[in-house]
């Protein structure tokens, strides 16, 4: 799953460590989510959505399958 977390975090001027603190997760979790190696749980996705004041579907979207 792709996401815009890195862009949203950068727009706020937040480090990965700061975002991790706000979400109560490890910095490694933030890195894994940003790089698409880990899909957050639904509760964590809702927390991220609230934090950035964006709907979940504006932050997370499926990778496009080749046509």
C-alpha cells in the first residue's frame, strides 16, 4: 500500500522521531509505513488520519496493478 505520510510529515516540518512520538509508535514503525513495508492497523490509520486532518483514503491508497 502506498501512502503520503512522508510528504505530509515533511509539510509539517516533523522528523520521523517526532511523528513516532505523536503516534506512540517506534521510529522504525514510521519508517516501515513510509516505505510501504508495513501497513498500519486500522486504529493507527485512523490516528494518522486525525493527526493530519485528512481522510484515510487521501493518505493511503493501493498500489496500481499493471494493466
